[in-house]
């Protein structure tokens, strides 16, 4: 017993509730009741009790807000319901066009809306089971996100236990509640963080969104805990209630989330169409006075049953739109123009500017796209120029200000030699870009290898861009094929490269060598005008890279979506001696995926033609994109949502709500074994 007369368990429980109440008062309501010293005393008492009584451990204790052990990497987890993007409206006319589209989808309705600020932060989903916080996922690609649970536990205004809030609000405790929201940093906290970073010689963040995203994705949760992050709720994913959903509208949902302890935007309100326009004007006028960066307003149909009825397009809900503010502009000095070389050899001019504050962000560089744009805008080094952030994100030079031009400024002359390797650059007749055609150019090589391992290429897990750049800069890797020959002895001498990380790299490259699909490898080669979809088409038509290399331009153009330019680009790649040497190295190390000899080619009958597949949950030994590529290579289609039009739902581990919806609609369901059996019967088994 302690001096309060309570058992340790009772005192621990009381302290946890008390500290969470003060977190809510301080971080959400801006109404603290005790001093920092008093809070710290309660915190220390709880920490001492937990240390003395490990049997009382709770992952959601307020003491976990300070972070813990360093994670090795973030695991990927599927969302139960897809997190969609939003369509944009940039003008009042586009807002009216949204209303007209909505009226066609839901005719003869009197619409009301929920409108609130569009935060410029990191979108993610926090998940509660029986009132207790259990998981947090970034948005990721919408279908799958990164598990950042431990880091989000450190965000002080995020409620970790909803049960006391529910009791106080006279709400049932949800069996499952997925809350979608945005992690943000206030403008004041952002500037203070950057000052601290600068004084410590650490990275300075470009804007509050980057600071929030970078803080959430720290492998060391103690770093996340040290950052002034806040979570704003804006909606919900899947929910399960013991006695029916208590929230019939978006308005009720937002009020309900607030009563459960979540921070919601105070500026949000339920309005009609005219009210939406009034709120937009008000937010645009007062945005600089808000503590957070916003880049517009999100408008959602208020009734949730009408949201479900309106449904989704392939990428966005039909019942919501992001009405963005016009881009911010400012004048500054164009100090010089630098020319960068990308992975395809394209030379891109970049404006180096005298730093200028633009929509709360300091801008010192902006894109100029190409030589033609420089000439069209008559932009010269030494000019005063107008700069804007398109969508408040990407800085670009809009125009020069001729009346402020000093006498004697000469037009910019595009370089005739590559800034990286010195080779003569070439401009093709049908392009605006100048290119370095030297395949050994260091800048081209670095960009090509970074692309090779990226999600658009082989998607080699855990191998970041900066490590690839280091390996290329030090001359350890001079070709994508070199990656698969790396040893621990090659990697361990590198600064900050430990034995565990080095072993993970070697294992990741070996796994990619063994499991790469033909479509992935074709995409990873970085052939001009050959993206993921074209790569899948080619992988379905040709057994391996040998067969593809033998195809004539005329044969290639028989395939869907491949015209003369793409065919010419493919022929140019395979006719290049250096590229042929690279492919021979791939063959020698066993990176040579192929379709079984008896499998049909894409130009012949397609055994899955017309069949629609949807994937949910995790699949062993393959990513979702790899599974979709297998289906598409055999003529099938990868769908984005459950409907009666589906032919198969493929359910892996932890399938979520899509499985229940598919069964309710009578859609045939395959487990992974059944999916692989179907592929073998269709003529293409997944590679081991």
C-alpha cells in the first residue's frame, strides 16, 4: 500500500487516467489546469511504480509517450478500407462542376455538406479495438501503409484509451474504430524546431509537412516523441459498434470524435452550398492567422448513407472534393541557373534564388523545366522573378520582371556539354529536353541505379536512395548488376553501416534476384517511355528478355498501347552494346525471370481475359503489385473495390472488411493456395 491508501495497481490506474486528462487539457483544449512541474511529478511517480511493478505494464501508458527502442524498419500493413486521394477544385467554376457531378450521381437531393480546413500534414489512420489504441498506419499507396504504431503513441494529443471518454460522453465503446486524420506541426513549433536543428548542425526541414512526415517515420520513437506533433481527426474508416452506428452524418461523426478525445478542426461546420463558398472565402482571408498551415478546404457530403451511395472513382470519392487556395506568389532575385542531370540523361535547369518566404516556407530553388521555357519566359540570371508554389507545394518561376532588369543582362545559354561527365549533349528533334547519351555518366548511372531498386523498379525492400548514392559515389557499384555481388566485406567499411544493416542489404538483393518478375525487371531497366503498365504488357507477350530483345519494331507495335515511339525506344535499348552486356550479367547471376515454355503469350489467347480480381490482406512471398501483375499479364484486370462485377476476391492474411462484403455479394473467394492453383491452370505460376 502507498501513502494514498491505494494498492500499486489502483494508484497506477489513477495516475494514468489523471495524466491523460491533463494531456487532453493541454494539447487539445489549450486549457491546462496544472503547471509543468506538477505534471512532471505525477509522471515520475507513475514511472517509478511501473518500474517497481512490471506486471502492471501497459503499452498505452502515458509513460510510453517518451518513445522507446529503435526499430529496424517499418512493416507494411493493409488498410481494411482503402484510403483514397481527393479530387481538387481550383476555381469557383470547378467547385460548381463538382456540385453538378454530384447532382448527376445523386439526383433530386437537397445537399448539405461538412467543410473543414485542409491541413498540410501527413495523412494516416489510427485504429482502436474495444476502445484501446492498437495500431497506426500511414496512408502509403492507399491500399497498404507503414506501421508507425510505436511512434504515434508518443503524439501527446492522441487518445490511447477511449473508454473513459465514451462513458463521459454517454457513447458506447466501439468494438472497432479506425480514425483517419492528419499529423501536423504548428507554424510556431516548426520555426522553433528548425532553429534547434540548425543550431545542432542537423537537417533543416523545408516546410511543416515535411517536418511532420519525417518525424512520424523515425526509426527511433524517442526522436518522434521529441517533436511537437499533433493529430487532427477528419474522418473514419471501418467501424463496428455493439448496437448500431451512432453517427449518421459527417457532422455527427466529427462531433463524436471530439467527444471521444480526438482533436478536430474548430473551423469545421455543416453548411449548404452557399455556406461552403462563404467558409472558403473566410478561410482564405484568415489562413495566415491560423496556427497551422492549410492549403484549402475539404468539402464532404454530410449524410454518410449518401456518401456510400455515391461511391468512388478509381482514385477518389465522388462525394468529396479538396477546394484548394490559389498559389502564393512572391518576387525575388534569380541568382543563377544550375543544370542537373537525371537518370535518363535529361538536363533540367533549376533556378537558384535569393531565399524568399512563400506561404510560410522559405524558397531558395525552383524548377525551370527546360530550355524552351527559359526562352519563353525570358528569364536571365540576375533578373527579379515572380515565384509561386503551385498547390502551395512545388516552387516554380512564373515570369521575369523586365522593368526591374539591370542593364546588360545576357540571356542564359544552355550548356553544350554534360555538367556531370563533360560529354556533348544532344537534343532530339521531337523533344524539348537536352540529353546526355553517355551511359557511363556518373549522374545518369546514379539515377538509373536508384530507380532500379525503387518501388517503380524491382522494389527492393529496405534499401534507401541515399545508400545507393553512397555506393555509386564510392565506386563500389557501377552497374545494377553490381548490387547482387555485394558482400559484407564491401559494405562494412562504410560509415554508419553496421553488421545487421549490411546483412539485411545482402539478403534483400538476393531475395530480389530470386523473386523478381519479368514485368518488374523490364520496368526497372528504365527504358524510355516504358512504365509499369507497358512492362506488364511486354512480360505477358514475351517469355523472357531474350525473346523481347529479338522482337522487331513491327512485332512490338502489334501489342496494345505500344506505338512507333515506344517500339523505337525498346529497339534502341536492346541494340545498345552496353545494355546487352548488362543483361548478360543478369543472366549469369540468375536474375532472369521467365514465363514457363507452355504458357500462352499475350498476343495469343489470354486465359484470364475479362476476369476481374481484387486483392485484400497480405500474400506470402509476393507483394500485391506483383500479384496484380501476374493477373494482368494473363489478360485479367485488378479492381480497386468490391462490387458484383468482381470475378474473384483473393484473400490473404488479415483480409479486413472486403472479405465480408464480397461474401455478402456472392463473389467467389480464393485463398492464396487457390489463387496460385488458378494461375497454374491459366498457364503462369508465380516465381519462387
